[in-house]
C-alpha cells in the first residue's frame, strides 16, 4: 500500500485520511471523511483485545481466503483482474464422480453440478504469490464456478447476501490510496455503482457491484 | 505462519504438505492430502496471469476485509477470539438517525435497525494491527451486529450462503500448520463440525461452523 494517508486521531481512529474500497456483492469505496461530519451520526469506541490468552495452538492460523460463487468466470475474472487489478494465482478444476459419493457432501451446495472450477485471486504487488505459496498469505479471493450456470437460462443468479431471503454475507472491501481517482476510473470502465461518493452523507465511501452483484465498498 | 509444510510439486501445487482451515458459515480445515487420492476425482491446472497489464491505478489496492452479519456479538467474538485466536482490533458503533435519511441507503440492508456495531478482527501474530493501521493490511474480518437480533425471538438467523434461497457466499478459510491438532482442539472446545477430517474422501479438509452457521473450511 503506497502512501496510505493515515492519521492517528483518538476519537475516530482509522476514519481520517484514508481511502477504503469495499466489494461484497457490491464494492464499497471510502475516502478521507471529516471527523466532524461523522460525529453527527456516529459514536466510536475502539477496542484492543486486552491481553487475550493467545494460545500457541492458533499461532499459525491465517485468514487465507473468502469464497464467492460466480455465474460466469470469464466475466468475473475480467472484472477482478482488469478492473480491480487482482492477479489470478491458481485455478483448480474439480469433477465429482458418482463413484465418489462421499465427496458430494463437500462442498455441500455444489451437488447439482458435476464439475466446478475454483479460481484464486490476490493482489500480488510484487509478492510473487503462486499456486504453491498461496496458502501462506492472507487476502486471497476464491471464486467458484459451477459449470453450466453461465449458459443456463433458468439460472437465477446468486444472492449477494444483503437482502432477504439470504441475508448474511455483506461485502468484501478493498482499500485504495485515492478513492476519487479509483471511482473516476471505475466510471470510465462502466462499473456499476450502488453508492457513489457523492451519494448520501458519507462522501468518503462508495459501493460498486461486481458482475454477480456482490458488493465492494 | 510458522513452518508451513509446503512442497513444490508440479502436478498439484499447494495441495501437498499443507493444512487449510476454512470458516465461512462453517469452517473448513485442510491437511496434507496425498496427490494420489486427489487424482481420482480432480484434475488440476494452475494458472499464473500472463503479464497482465497491471495499471499503476490499482497498485495501492488491498483486499482489506470481508464482512459477515452476526446475531449475537458476545457469542461470535468469543468464538473468533478464544476458539480461533483472532484479535479484536477495532469496533465501531453507528447510529442512523432519522434526520440523516440519506444515510439509510448505506448499508442498504441495515435499515430496520437503528443502531449497529461493527467489529474488526484479524490474526495479529505480532504485527501490531490497530484501529489506526488496520486499513493498510489484508485478512481483516468485519462482523456486523444489528442491535436487537440477539434477543429478538422472531429473528430467524442469517443465511450462510450455501443453500437456496440465498446461495452465493461460500465460506472463509483459515490455513493452519497442523489440521489434526486444530481439529482435536476444536472437538475439545465443542465446535460444530460440518465435515470432520475422517468424513468423505478428502482427509485433509474439515469444515466447522461459526455461531451463525457460517462455514469455515
């Protein structure tokens, strides 16, 4: 992250002088709010876990990836690599054969499709993330494509998690240095916005939508 | 990550000698599969994006966090900190006042509750992640608590994304050094399993469930 413009303020830590871009079933972008405007509708309390008994048993744990299902990987990969700038670091094709019925419980919801492909993306930025070492880092996005959805006229699309029924998952978020420039570029590239920087009170945050409608703030 | 037992194999990169623990609406754990057993039902192709025209405009982008809604933060925070070993690095309380109606479009699905709290967790592991610098790293988990759900007898719970209606989000995944030890510990702690290591053919993967039913493999 280049030149993240962070300031250390006691009242609204992390909310001044930075930009945040989120992408759940939509993308959410944030940039340099003023503390004053935020105070009108927010109260903040920052908590640091007080000396949690961190056990050696979890010392190796990493939050490696988040998985989202996508309808058409061609469209999604174009969006995540060319629009967002992520790198495709690995892909895995899986075939669930009927002879391996025990496997059909995993993943539990992919049963109606015989084959699916997993795509693993990350912001590499010179870290040289590969298929081999991708388990050793955080910030991986896994996209699951159940073969056939891209051409099935009866496929209704996936839920983005932000409305009932199906509410639960919210978004994935991407931080950026300059949210105004990022949004201007997304406008040029025809990205769908759920909330532009100019919408509402929170001028430092934007939400955009990925091809499946997942939100990215 | 301590002593990640990675080997570099051309055929199944990343699938030998490592452990993976996933946690979407359930947790998924993976450990040391043998290449032979996997070949019976999988074909692999590893893709490295060929010289993507990475633009300087996305050079600062980071996959900062994933947001999930939770019913009861007391239960969820206990799970994510004490069971999984994550650190609570920040929390934010928000109040949407009716005088600020434009804000009600964001977040779009939180309108029925006047107030909500956002909790930000991460595996710190000595990196000293704070509320101030949490935007400069990846691997953050945001838990959203819409006040009232924890005590509302009519609240039906959140969808975990893995069944219709509401299918879309799949899971969040955690990598671990020793998946057998991790699973044994989870058993002792009473964690719900969706798939134990001994279930099915994939003996290196387990899925556990968080308090809201999100899957963690």
